[in-house]
């Protein structure tokens, strides 16, 4: 059965722990047919320097060729989407030949949900913090066009400071629907990000409940990604994510060529 991990970081990302080749070898070892390297580009200059693509691209091309009989690798990127950086984001996506672009909300109203966790969550109820997150996510979908899927769409729950950080669809249904409908109408997809199993929530981002809602609203573009930053996490729970896709009613998983989805039967 076809299997692809569409969210992998290498040491070209500031938080990546292993060179591209080590991540690639782990993916081959775990039986992946295809992977996407999606190193970070985020324009909050305090935390995320842009990868050095002049060095990156030759390494990528060499590895793609070297392992072409074993695995297909896709040139991707994970861009932190923020209204205020829309021009810079458009400039970088125009400059480099990415095949696949994950847009993610790592920062909300200039606060990084991980680095500025206390500043963002303190003095907000869970409902306020999560509602603002989805409102901003909706604005990003409207203002930033150049991405293929939204990454870990309920990411705000990864770093919440509440007793129960989980997101119940019913509590934010209007906001979540607004985001999903907007993504679908613009031809964008979502991912099943399996990193939740390593962040103690024992689930994916998003949960099956939100995934089912996306499908119910007509969403068809779906990928699965480990969001791995070290070799042992590559392909982690990808099989589980594929089972979730089937359970939610998807017939196809998406792969990307030149930023266009192609559909492979599940
Ligand atoms: Zn991310
Ligand atoms: Zn990531």
C-alpha cells in the first residue's frame, strides 16, 4: 500500500536534529514510498531564520537522484502564515520551486505559541485564546494564497496552559466550519499531523472529529505528516493517519507535483 510522510524537518530547520540524508534513510527503512521535506520558513525574525536555500537545493537534488529507485522525495516547505508577512511569504514562494507548501499558524497576533506561550495564553480564557487563534487562521486563509494545505489546523491546543487543552468541535463549530469551508472553496487541503502522539495528547492534529467534518463539508485534499525533527520519528503513526482517512470517508490521499495535488487511491 502506498504510504507517504508529508511533513519532515531536517537540520536546515533551526529545530531539526538530523541531516536530510539521515531523515531520508529512516523513511526508506520504514517503508515510505514518498516523503516531503518541509523545513521551516517563519517571518518572525526573533526565532526562525530562513533556511539557506542556496545550499539546500543542491543537497536535495543530489539525494533525490541518489535514492530515486527507493523513494520519491518532494521539495516542500512549512511557512508560518501571518497576515502581516503576506508580501514576504508571496516573495519566497515565487522565488523557489517548491512542489508542496504547508501553511501553518505558529504565531498569533505576533505571539509565537511556543516561545511566547505565557504571553499569548495568560489572561485569556481557553475559549478566548482558541477563538482568536481560529479567527486569525481564517484571516490567513484569506490573505495568503500560496499554500497547499493548512498544517496542524488546531495547533493552538498543543501549547495551551489549561487543565484540558483539547478542542471539542462543538465548542468552536462556527469558527472551525468557517475555516474549513474557506479552505475547501480555495482548493486547499489539511493534514493529519501525527506529532500529537509525541506531545502527550495521544491523538492527531486535528482529531478524527474535525477530520470527518472537513470531509463532510466536501474536503478532499488530505496528507499525513509526522512533523518529525529526528530520524526515529519519521513515519511515526502514518499508518494510523491513513486508517483515520478511510474512517472519515476519504478515498484518496494527496501527493503534490508543482504545487498541484494528485490523488492516490487509499
Ligand atoms: Zn508546524
Ligand atoms: Zn513542522
